């Protein structure tokens, strides 16, 4: 079935599509991390030695693909900066079924297993490949009406695959350059770009013109669905390999279960979701989930400042990016993994808490001025340290909380070196 052409008649149409791409990459990354966090760890979790080795390899693969989704998000941020738009890290909460994105693009947090793997294969399928989404993912909203080329205001458009979206973005870039000229389209400052040298990510493309903009789009498509139909090393191919291994192990041992019995759980009902969601009522689990949520919020704030910086030096940009990575790996990951072993509460017997990547408000940029922005980042990270300490005092020593405390304290100390003394929280 022929895919509809995405309309990009002016800059705002492209801006809309890039903002939607940023949200999509962000949420897909969260889905992969959620599945990774749900995996059991070693023979102590009831796995055989062979199963434990395989599951650990799956964990590394999921983590690697999630990192590449972060690269895609950075590439989208560079594309947005290049056309004069502010990079965007806001997104809706999970679950998002038909309605927010096109009718066939639905997103939810699923533990590792049959359903999640089928869902991941569906999301990463190459353009033109017919594939069914996992059980329970049934479009309930009508398709978006086709957009006319003479519509002045942007709105959502239909696309069936992620590759289709990005090919539409690339075609839009070419069309705008043909209409307005290359320099008029790429008005963003090169200083606003995240460069491969700064990020130490060779695949990252700094976007300054049409050629580099199209190269950034092609990088995303190649990693997701594969270049020119060769998907074996792309995300689709790697998920297919895991899917086949998973079924082979299940055939040999029908009792094999690689994941904890998690359900996506929230500290309170998400502000933008109407359907009731699982809310954590166990006091200790709730405390851990709040710490993880605060850690995730600070990751996004650090990244947002990195992508929307003003007069930061290269050293300070490295602090922002390094702090975000350290907060993700040293704070969010151990706390999210700990949640998968903790009960949601008596209303959900036998289910443990999956980290819901909860958004508590519509996230926007920090103030544009550097010094107050950094003061706010320092204050928020200091609050995380303080609450990790309070959790230890209340519940006793817990390894995940201790690790989160130590990592957050190190980030706080580094940030403090770049904030004027009179702006530091006391």
C-alpha cells in the first residue's frame, strides 16, 4: 500500500514533524529501557547458567539500541537547531494508544517477552513491510485527515513507519531549500549543534546545510530499519534475532521466564492520561519510585540545557552531558532495576513496580540565562541527594539508594563549580 506523502510547505510544517519525531524517539527509547530493566539478573533470579548468559546478552543489546535511540534524539535536536527551532524533550505520558500519534503508532511500557518483542519489531519494521503489532495494540482512533499543501498552520499527519516519517522530513528539507534557498532554511548557529567531537559520538552529525541534514536523517533510518533493505544489523534485525532466540529457549523450557512480573506503575495518576493507571501504594516502593522520577527529571533538564545552551564553554557543555549520562546510569538505572523487585501494593498482588518514566508536567526549557539555569540544575540535583539521605535514614541502607546518592552527590559537586556562590542553594 502506497504511503501518503507528508506535506512540508513551510518551516512550521517541518518544525511540527521534527517535534513529533523527538517525542517518538524519546518514548521508543523509554520502551526499550523499560524492557531492559524488567529482565532478571543471573541464577539468583531462578535462571540456569545458560539462560542467565543469554538474558545478559539481551540486556546489553536492549541497552545498546536504547543508546542509539538517544543518538536519534540528538540528531533530531540538531535538525531542529539548524532550522532555528528549539530542541524538544517534552512528551506525553504512557500509555499512548491511537490518537496522539498517527492511528497505527501506539506506545506502551511492556516487560520483556513475546508481546514487547513483537511490538518492537512492528515499530522498527522497514517501510513497506507488512507486519502486525503485538496483541492488544489495535487502532481505535481514525486516521488523520490528509493535509493540503496550502494549509498555513501545522498539524499532525499520517505515517505508517518511523522510516516513512523521516523520509518525509528529508523531502521537506529539500523542498524548503528549493523554495527559499539553503542559507535561508539553515538559519541556526553552528555553535548550537551537538558535535561528534563534543559528544564523542562518531555517528552524530552536526547539521549546518542540506547535505548534513539529509545525512542525519539517513543515519536514523539506517540504524532503525537498515540501509536499502539490509536490516540484519539494524534495530529490526537485532530484535528479530532476540525474538528467535527467545522462542527457541521457550520451546526447550516452557517455564522459562526472563522478566520480573512488572507492571508500569506511577506515583500518582498521570496528569494527561484519562484511563486509571496502576498507582504505587507500598510506602517503600513509592519512595524509591519518587527518587527514580526525580532522577529522570534531572536527566531531562541537563540534556535540555545542553541542547539549548547559550554562552556555555565546551567544558561546561561536557559537564551537562556527562552529568546527564551519570544521572541516567548511576541514579535512574539502579533505582529502576530495584523497583522491579518491589511490590506495587495490595491492589496488584504478585506484580512488581515497573518504572513508568512519569512526566509530572509539560516540560519546557530552563531560563535562557546561563547562571540562573545552572543554579536551578544544582538545586534540583541537591534535592535528590537530600531525599536519598532521608530515604536511607527512614528505610535503612539499600544499595540502589546508596548508589544513587553517591552519583547524585558527585554531579552536584561538579555543577557547584560553575554556579556563582551567591546563587547556590544553602
